[in-house]
C-alpha cells in the first residue's frame, strides 16, 4: 500500500482475506489479517486505528461515510495470535 495515500477502513477492507476482519467500534477501527512471520509462523496480526476525520452526512461531493474517513494507527501487537478472535480481543483491550 502506498504510504502517501489516505488510509481508510475501505482500503483496509480491500486487503483483508477470509481469515481476518475489519470492525468499526466508535471512533476506532480494529483490524486483523492472517499473516506469516519467520518469528511466529502463521497467525493473525492485530491493529487499532483511530478516525482522524469525521463522517459528513448527506449526499454529493462533500459527503463522506465512515469507511472513507482517514485513519491513524495507534496500536499494533508485537506478536501474532492463534486466530482473528484472539487478535480482536487484544485490540479491544487497547481502547
């Protein structure tokens, strides 16, 4: 993913596979992706993002849904989890 692009929940959703999840929780977005690392082998990562833009209600060029709002990474696990459920459980403890 190009780091100069605005990171949104929509962009995260395009990256997730059937073993991961993207969940909205208030002003936060919780993410987990199935991945493999040399250190941990196969498992699920966990990240917590916070909205940096507010949704704009309505229709037209100025409207912006929650999935189109910019996000910033505020927490990321330093290890992998056995599955998406455990990864999201960790993410919930970070907010």
